[in-house]
C-alpha cells in the first residue's frame, strides 16, 4: 500500500516536519510515527487547502466537517494499539486519513459515514492508494455495523451526548473504544475497555472539541448541521 504520491518532492519535507511535531506532543512510538510517513495526507485534503495538508491542526473538508489534528490521531493510535488481528469499526470516515492509518495497523477496517459525498471521496483516495482491507458504508454510525460485529476496536470521531449503547453492544471481549462525550461545545475523550461483561471507562483527555455525532443514539440534527444520506 505504497504510492508514487509519497515521492512528491513538494510534500516530503512538510511530512517529516509534521512527524517531528507529533513527536513533540509526546508520541514516541516509532511504529506509529512511521505511519505518518507512509500515508500522503495531502491526497485526503480538499485541493483548495493543500497548503495546510501537513499542519498539525484540524482542516475543513466540507459539509461542516474537519480532518482531525494529526497529533490527536496519533494519540488515538497510541491508546488503541491496533494489532494485525484486530477488526476495527470507525464511526465517521471523514476524509479517510485515519481510516488509512488504522488499515495499516489492523486486520480490517469497517468505516461508517453519514455524508455520502465524503464517503465517496474517501473511497476514491483509499482505492487509488491500494487499500484492500477497508469497507465503507453510508449510514448512521451511532448504530454501528452489526453485520461484522463484534469489533476489537471502535473509534468515534465525533462528539456524543453519551456513549451509544449500540456501539457498546458491538465491542468484543478485550476490546477498546475511544469516544468523545459531552455537550456540543466541549467534550471529554473516554477510553472504554470490555472485560467479559464489565466495561471500564477512563477519561484520557478533557477539553476536546469535536463535531457533533448525529444519529439515533447521538445528537439530533440542529439548524446548520449537514444533512446525511
């Protein structure tokens, strides 16, 4: 899953500088850092914002959505520690960049996006880069993807008023989930681990700001929220 895009001299230096910024945020795992050198983020960013592709900052991708800050995504990977045997559910495909990172670490990624245009765009980029272990679906991510459950890892890239029960029900024994929970303004990032019938919740970062998780077990759409399909 390598691409000629990685050899684009315009972005090599910027990608390496991004990796250094991620390292400065406390991510020292070399395997994770190498992932950010393997995935050409500029291909996942709208053309008008290519100059921001390797900033360590959220980047708008249209429809009121953003591509998350890369150092936050590295933090996700460090907490979740995907292994080559892990089946992963991603709620919120967005640009598809985190999808690609997860696909390099896990066995298979099942990613749900409520906005069809974003899912279609992500599918095109992932296919062009040769990712064959990713399945995408357009729908309500708050209900998960029961057909392929249980999942060893569930990652939620939008803020929920509470942890969706449907996702908890699809978490495998020994599985772990990351989900931001709070109001529409500020959230706490929770790490949830299932051990048998018990769920262990740990707050791993507070004061986060994510777009709202819309759906049956998330927020109801408000004026200005993007419409899903």
